[in-house]
C-alpha cells in the first residue's frame, strides 16, 4: 500500500551533547532526556561523587553486570494526563487525521466521541493500539480511505492494515504537536514536585509514556522546558518497548535501568491502563485523576493513593517518600491528604 503521508525521519547521534538512552530490555534508543542518562545496551551503571546536580548524571559503562546506583528511590511520571491533560488534544488530533484521510465504514465517517475516547484510554495503551482495537474490536472492520484523490478499499492483509495505521499515526502526531504548541500547560503541582525530586540526589526522576517519541518530546519541551527534560534520569517511550501499558514492561525496564528495587519506585499515573502497568511492575502508584478517569475504581485495582491533582492536595516529596523511608516500601503514602 502506498502511504498517503510522507514523513521524513532524520536521526542524529552524538555522545557529547545528546544522551542515548538504552536498556537491557530495549533494542531502540530514546532521545527523551539529554545529559543525565547515558548507557549501553548491555548494562547501565550510575555513579555519584557529590550531592550537586552534576552528580545526578549517569555515565556510560561497558560492563555487562550492574552495580548499585546512587539512587535510593525513584519518582516516575506518566506524560499524557499526568504532566499535562492531553487526552482531549489526542482525540482532536485523531479525528483530524481520520477526516484528512476521509476514513469511512459503510459510508459513515470514522470519528471518536469524548465518551468513547474515555473508554479507549482506559482500555488500550498507545495510539496504534487504540486504532487497532477500534477497527478490530469495536467496528469489526477497517475503513476505506482516500489516497492521492482516489478512494481506496479497506485494507485486507495484516501488512496493509499496519501500513494504514502507521500512516494515520504519523499524520496524527504532526497534528497533535501543533495543538500542543498552542495549548499545552502543565497540570498543577507537577513542576514543583519534579523540581523538588530533582534537587534530592537520592531520588531518581523519570518519565515513562506509551506515546511516541515525537509526541512526548514536544510535550516535555513545552511543559518542562529542555533544561529540565535533559535532567531526567530515565525516559522510556512507546517507541522503545515491544509491549505497551497495561503491560508492566516499560516500568520494569525503568527500574532495571536505574538499578532500583521496584518496590522503592513511585509512579504518578492518571488511568487504569497506567495503574495496572505500575502495579504489575511491583511499584507504588499515585493517581492524579482527570475528568475522564475520576469515576474509575482505582483503589479496587490497587492504587496506593489518588488525588485530583498534586497542588490542590498538597502533595510533597516528604509526604510520598517520608513514610517509606521511616517504615519501608510497604508504608502507606499520602496519609491524611489522599482521597
């Protein structure tokens, strides 16, 4: 199938200014972070010589074995819905991509409503996964589409279906980046908590998102700023892993990369999909729910705490990790302030 969108991809790699983020469980690289996360595909070692910000930068090691890093705990953020409320922007971008390709099933245009997208985001991780789920599970049929001004039949083979999904996702990402540049603002309290954690040399800070590198990098640059993004200790994206949330692989890999026991990691998520991934990796999970996820039974699925947002609840680093430092990884976190 001839693609109806052409998106050139150019990758530049430098070991002096841009960090290549590898993991033993990964075969690809992520450019989400900048200076704090160097490594090899064989193993990652981190070293600390002082409590200054420079001591938080990980360095390359060619050793296959791993040794204990400088971090005692980790605070890991999801991106969409946690750092920024992006789900509605995602939905608008998908619908715009569907409209541009003139997707139709039985003569009806493909469009995702707010209510339906809420179901998708709490069921399937990743954009391509959502589209496959929609066409295979919800509609039971792939759509016709327009390519070079010609109406094309619905793809029948797996390769044809994959090509359509890949092209839709590529166009959607470009549309999404435009929306982010116009409308992105961080959720209340996220920047403050992240900066507090980055100032503590014993706490690693990371981002794990099922979204694509192009989409997440744009979001993080706009909301966190490049300097703060470059200080992340770990950043794993949907392009980097073979299985997306709710599979725990992305968080298991983060713990391996940081050389931290998963039980000493706290994940900030906003959805059931993310919660299941975090708990499946053996980590604590703090939910900052949104309007589209506030009705979910997060505690029934094992959430350790939930709040409407970090700022209004008064979430601080001490209220998260203080109990764990005093009583161990099984301690109750955010006591007295969580829902």
